[in-house]
C-alpha cells in the first residue's frame, strides 16, 4: 500500500464521503469529518496555540483509508508551559478490512511525530483494541472515575437504559419508582454523602455570556495548585466555549460565574439535554458539568453551585468526569456517587516523562470533559 498522511482539504471531501459510505456499508458506526475545517476550534492564525486539525490517510492519492484529529493546547506541567495534544481517532478501514489492520498503528506513530506530548482520555475499557495497542507501545494508563447525582429518582429508575437491560432489574426499578421507595433511597444516600463531608455551601451561580478578566484572576490565583493542567485563562476558555456556537454536536453550554459573599470563587460550564433512546441514559433529561475551575479546596462549593443550577433546570441526573482527587472529593462532598475506573487517561511515553514523577503528578492532574474532544456525552 502506498499510503500518505496529509492534512484534510476541500478537494478531499468527496473521498471522505466515499470512505464513510464504505464504513457504513460494512456495518461500522465509525466515519470521519467530511468538512476539512473543524467546527470546533478551527485554526485561523499561524500563531494560534489552541486549535483542532484533521488529517487523512490516502492510498495511492486516490482513496481515503483513515484519518485522525489533533487538538494541541498550552498546558502548565510542573509550572512550565508545554504544548500538549489530545487526539481523536484514529479511524481506518482496519475496522472492517484485515488488510488494513496495521494502519491504526501507523496513524498513531504519525501523530507522535507531529505531537510527541500526546494523550487521549476516554475509551470504553482496558480491553478496547486501541488501549491494548497503546499499552504494548509503552503508554501510561491512568484510570479516572465517573461521578453522578440523581435529581429525580422516579425518572431515573424508569427511564435509564443501562441499568434496565436485564428485565428482572427493570421490573425491580419500576417497583421502586412507583412505590416511592426509590425516591426515599436516593434521597437518603445523597444526604448521607453530604453529611459525611460536614460542609455547608453558600455559593451562587451567575450566568455569564463569556469569560472575562474575572476568569483570568481565577486562573492566576489557582493555576499553581495543579501539577498538570491545560490553560484555563479567559482567552482559552472563550476559544473552547465561544459565545456563538456554530454546530449542534452538543447542547449550548451555559457559563456560570460562581461567587460567595460577593467574591469570585471560580466558575463552571454546564450543558443539559433531553435524551431519546440513548444506549446508556435512555429517555432521561441529563445535565453535565463539562468543566469547572478554582482552588481545589473550593471544588465542592463550585460543584454545588453548578449542580444546583442544573437541578433547578429540571434534569433527572447530573454527571461529570474528573481526574483530580481534590475535585473528585468535591463532587462527593456535593453528594455525588463515584464509579471508579470509567475513563482511561492514555499518555505517550514522551508525555509520561514530562509528567514524572507520576505518582506525585496524578494527585495534581486536572482533566475534565473539555480536555477531550469537547463537552461530549449528551
């Protein structure tokens, strides 16, 4: 195979369409972006540090056989600014044709040449093929939890999909929902988590159209408390969550300026959506804390303000993903359940070296949904 890996371009759109058609015809749910300009964080200036770029694998210059996306972004790693890159994909004909089975490895190696400090955060489990391949390549694997809090127990019990796959469990949940015992149980469990922390939260959330100087002040105040974190200054956040959203891949985010006694504590960004036939959450109305920032000791207060806002919006449950132990504890202080090992942070050997000693760094590693491919999940 004479395969070249090149930037996506306008004259390649028909080739990507043909690739997607071939993948669908073979029963794959995977495909690639037809438009060469990313809808989220496109590169518009040569000096731009935070952006997304799409690349294609072309066979004989005539056929798209794979692709991937890169999102470089400034990070602070042990106080030093570094460009760390999230990757999406790779997707290739290897998913449907064993003749291209080695293409995924070639695409990963190409990504490493372009962006040595490379990572991904997500994946369905440790036995997923891409995770197995990365482990064999010597990548760092670090598991992180899923966090959630139920707001409307009856709806949660009747409408979630994942917990209702077993008919017996579905029937049991219906009994709990209609008897009212489910509401009593969830209320008691969340109350127990809140009481365990012995913390009272008196923060309020103010909706704001964009991030301003107050966000820069929060970044300057708290950034030194984290060992590895993507920039969360106002410029970065307005690029990641622009005031005008030009796509529908996820709901319009709401930016919340969190305050206590008239003083800024930090901020959060949330989304909510009424789902239909979702394989995990069924027909629930779900909220997500896609990002939040402040001092680690204020995590619970910031999370509480974001949760309270979403609860007032009428969602059935609120969820989040986070890596930082202090923020995970903050979610628990706000009454959230923690489900361990739901996401895997995969770091290249070069990034792992930059993060050493990782046993220390993992306690200061800050990852939220926004550090992946966007506020996905709803």
